[in-house]
C-alpha cells in the first residue's frame, strides 16, 4: 500500500472540514440557533445580555438554500417563549411569549390579560414597571374614541394561522398590542436554554472608536479584568420558561 501524498492528505482534510462546515450550517439554520437578548421587554424571564439556544425543529425547521419547511412537531402554544421575524419589516428577530393562538379571543382589562374569557397566567418572572411614587400601578385608559391602549385592549379574535405575542415586562414591551399578530410562516423557534449571560451594566465596557486604535485592546483588557463579576453565573444553562 502506497504512502499518502501531501496532496491526498490535504484533500482528505479539506473534505472533513467542508463536511463539518456543511453540518454546522444545517444545524444552525434548521435545528438549533443561538440568539442574544437586546432589550428589556422579556424581563425578568430574559435579561439583556442573555444568550439563548432555540429549538427551530419543533415548529417546522427550514432547510437552507431551498428554504423548504419541514413538518412541525407542534404549533406554538400559549405560554411558549417564541422567536419570530418581526412582521413590520420581515427581517428583525423578536422574542415574546405566545399568549393566544388562532381563533382565541384576547382582551386586556386594567393590565390583566384574558384569553377566551379566562385570565391568562402571569409569567413567574414577569413584571410591571409603571408605578406611582406610592407604588400603585398606573393604568392607561382607552384612547379617545374607544381605541385600545397598552393596559386596555380588545376583545380581539386572533386570525387563522396567526399568534398573539406579548413581552413579560408588560409595561415595557412593543408587542401584538401595538403592531398586530405574527403569521405562522414568520415563526422561527422556541427558546430553550440560556447558555451564556453577560451583564454589561455592572461595569460598562469602554466605547470602541475607529479613530482610536487602542480602544479595542482597551475594551478587551477592561472586560477581562471584570470578567467574573460581569458573567451572571446563576443563569448559565438555565431553561427558559
């Protein structure tokens, strides 16, 4: 048996790396994908700086390139924390809690959410932030003409193949109360696991500037020095619910 040449060895290595890259792309685009939480709308269930793994297979994974959608194991259900494409621009990825499914009637009375006449369970880590000096909740009445407000909404019947989404930080969430429902074909996956959590508010990182070549190494050194205090260790590998 002849000894492999350098060309043969390089070709074999290339094939292995290429196959690994293809598998990684397939997994990322159709099975599991990582997301970062950029806003406060899901506090305290999800915090700014949380990094998530999402199950894209559950609701019907999309195959890369051809964009075919595989059969789903289930549809989004009330209570699921769902990642989807923002309907208004068709690009931005949002994450909210599914409150109601096709055919359900949603109504909000003085901040309390009702689905089909029954009170929707408030998330364990949800919150309201709009209070008076005395600590009482501020309730926004309906707008002139009987139009919906943040705290008083509906009744509204969710259209077919659509879902009503709300943030867990009810006073601070831009959600279906404002821009409508999410069509099924914009659903990407269900949030599963917080695999990393970085709290930049405790020791804010120095700004990076193109005009300052030293700003990048300065930022890395600063974050390295405060690494252990900026990582939210208790949140690592916790399930999203």
